[in-house]
């Protein structure tokens, strides 16, 4: 029943799906991106789901709704489109020797809601195989980080536009195959395990088996505050990372900077250095290169 088989399928118009695709490609995985023709903005309402707006398949709908069942109703939630800049105490990984990190269930619930109210969030259908590194944030929390690379800021007036262009360029550079004008129709389950996804395309349904899971980006909310007036100082080097917590299926694209003044979070933007590990599986090396338009176009 499968039209193609890859390691990871990344769906959605948000930043999270494309960032997850770049991270997977750098890990040498075979990736396929599915992007709608136009970025979709969700207007919260009494019946608006947190995840998978427009997905009607009962099994997929049940899965998405279960992941957000304990959260505040979307219509009552505060949405913020501001790009987070997180201060970290050091770039070196946290050593796991001789200790077990504490587990905070309430923190994971709060983190899920923060990711879902952000246009930079992403849901992973599998907890394993993300290739993250444990790091310590400036406020003492242990976070899971996948560094994507260094972003050098320019005179562009908008942090969001700069980051979107940067992620699009990273995807082009890695020649990640994409389905444009495609939307998630349903996830495919077998005995409770997600095996892949069926995509609605102009040429009909496309069934993609995903050996390492599916990543679904969150969508911008029309009620969210605007980040258009956030400026980044030209010439700064900042680090782009996918940030999450252990045991959470949710992640978020953030900008990371080395702590200078002891503060935990900053309100507007700068990023830092990371080794780039370009790589794709041999099965895709001959594929045609697909272009990725800048975000919002």
C-alpha cells in the first residue's frame, strides 16, 4: 500500500517541520517534507483542536486529541508568535554519569502547551531517534537540544523572516525532497504504532511509510501576538536549535546564546556555533533537488 518508504516524514507549513527535516538529514536519515501551498493560520474557536486542524480521519483525530486532552482549551490559551532566545550556561553537554535527571510531569504539560501555541513548535510521533544532546539552560533546567547551525544576522528587519530564509536555505543545501501543496490526510496505525502518513496531493493520495516516525509542525494562530517588530542586531552569530525535554513528544525551534548576565530567557533575538554534519542516505542522493520558498511566501 506504500507509495514510498523513508526514515522521517515532516508535515506542515510551520518552522518546526522544516527544522526537524534538517536535523534528520544531518543525522544521515532519509527525509521527506510535506508543505501546504500557503501557510495556514488557525483562528481559535470552541471546537478548534490543538493539533491537526482539517484532519478528519477518526483514528488520527483521536491520537491528536489525546495528546492535548489535558491542556487549556485553545480558545482560552494565550498564543505568542515571538521567537524565543534561550540563554544556556555552557555549550558543553551535561554529563549523565552517576545521576538521573528528575522527571516533572507538570513541566511536560506546560512545555506541550508552549510548543502548541508557538509557530515554531513540532510534534514527534516517536520519542527515540532524535539525536539530541542534554544541556543545561541558564535557569538550571536540563534540556534536550539538537543544534542545527550558526545563523549570522543581517540587516533584515524581522527575526522570523531571517530564520525562515535560513531554514529554507539549509533544506535546499541538503537537497531534501518535498511535496508542495500537500496536506496530511491521516496517520497510518498498526496495533497502536504509527507506521507512516497518507498525504493529500494534487495528483491524489500519497502513502509514505516512515521508519523513524512523523514530525508535524504546529500552525500559527491568528490571535497570536506579532513578532514583526522584533529586530536582531546585524552581524551577530547565534545558534539555531531544536529544543525539547526528556520524555516529551514536543519540541520547538529556538535561538540559543551563551549566558552573559545570569538571566534565563531573553525576549528578542540572537543565535551560536554548531558542527554541521551534512548527510543523506544513499537511496536519495540521485533525487531531484526541490526548491523551498522563504516562509510566508
